């Protein structure tokens, strides 16, 4: 593969509490990696319950066996399982959130993969007005970025739509939040962007090289091609920035996991493969 080509990825969840969420594969990780490789994916994005799950899997051996890379490690289990967020009003909860994220960053870095920070960014609430929530988030990102610098890791910060957070909803807001950090890039999720951005392609152009990962999802959070997004301008915008990372399908397993995976790789080959 040319180094400048974008790469395809599919999502896998091992978190029972997230059942029904936007993850394509569930169940056995080796089986999921095998099917992803069979369909032609370059990578797999893993949503584990915690670092212990990743320690229990011989992911380097599995990657070599199936010829598929670990594209990224998600951390949403810290929220859905433990209700940990970087914006909690309780300092002990914020500290526990940092500890969880640092442990995930360590194992992700060992696997050569970036760590995603999405739902654990939290939001404002009782005792935490919006400016304070943003301050807490920035402080947490600074600490994590410092740790990533020391160990050679990378963090992907994901702006979410307004119904999930009031921290950062657009790529422009996300860019401002991570400004000055060394090892933190943006995760551009097309489902969230479809809700919040006036012009997705223009937002991608403006964010430029700050984008480190893309969630390749259609307007209805199903596989690309099953919603109403106009994909070509977004792909061209990514190309214009020199983006060569993953297009990763964080989508619902609809109508089935295998069909969602098939539609994703079909759309990837249609839109993202060089002509």
C-alpha cells in the first residue's frame, strides 16, 4: 500500500454495557479480526472494557496471523461502565478518569495504536458550569498529552454532537481545545459532523493536519452508502490535507454485522481507493 493512501478499518466491541451501540463486530476478537481481514480491511478499532482485556489478548500475534493492524483503542467503557469523566464535579472521579485513561494509553502505545478520548470528556452539569467543564477537560488533555510524549503515544480527541456533550461539537472547537498539545490530534466522526457542521468538507479543509483519525459513518450512523451523506467532497477534502490514516466504521451492525462490514469496505473501495 502506498504510504499516502487512506486505510480501511472496522470496529469491534467487547463491552456488554455498550450492546446496541455503533460497533460492527462483537463476540470473539480473533473471529472478528479474521472476518475483517477476509473482507479486505487494513485495521480494526477495538473498544475494550479496560486495559486488562487488551493484556489478555495476544494482539501482536493476532495482527501477524491475520495481517490486520490495531487502528485505535477506544475508551468509552470508562464512561458506560464506571461513569468516569474528565469534567466530573468530584475531583476523585476526575482523578480516577485520568488513571483509567493513562492505563489505556500505556497499552495502546504498546500496540502501536492511538487512544481515543470521546465520551469520557464529559460535559457541564450541577456544580460544573460550562467554562469549568472545559477547563477540566483541557487540564486532563494536557496531562494525558504529557504522558503520551514520554512514552511515544498518541491521543485522538473526538468532538461529539450537542446531545452527547457541550464541550466541543465541531472540528473548529476541537482544534481550539487541543491547540499547543504535541501528541493529540482530532478524530473527525462524520455522524457527529453531519449534525454539527455547516459544511463537512470545508471543516475538514480548515482542520487540516490536525485530523488524525476518521469515523467513516453515514448520516444515520449506519455504514457509508446507507444514509444520505455526499461522500466524495469529504474524501477529496481529506486528500487535500494529505491525510493517510484510517477511515474506521464506527456504525451500527445493521442490517447485520457482516452486511455493515461489507457495505463499508465496498464504499471504501468506491470512494477512497485511488483511481
